[in-house]
C-alpha cells in the first residue's frame, strides 16, 4: 500500500502491507509482520519494530513489543 494526495500524486509510493491514518498527520504502517509510525509525508517516526500499535490520541500511542517473539 501507498498514500496518494487529493491531486493524485504519490505522497508515499506503495511499499507497505497496510497503512491506516491515525491522526491528521500520523499514519500507522505495517510491513513484514511489524508495525511502525510515520508522518503523512512519509517521514519515519518509529522503525517497524512493534508487534502491535494501538490508537493514536492526544500525541500518545499504545504499542506492544513482545520479547523474543513470545
């Protein structure tokens, strides 16, 4: 998946397995079984390190990172 602006131009070229818009300028991205956060412009906020990322609210986000995949 990628992200296209209203003008039809790519903001983020297709490279993720899943994307959801979490806030006005933050997206949650998923690739190869791991989650991360990025800005709408494609800038990485966190690496794809997390097993689960929850709702982004008021500048905070819940996440899960299991030790040794357990």
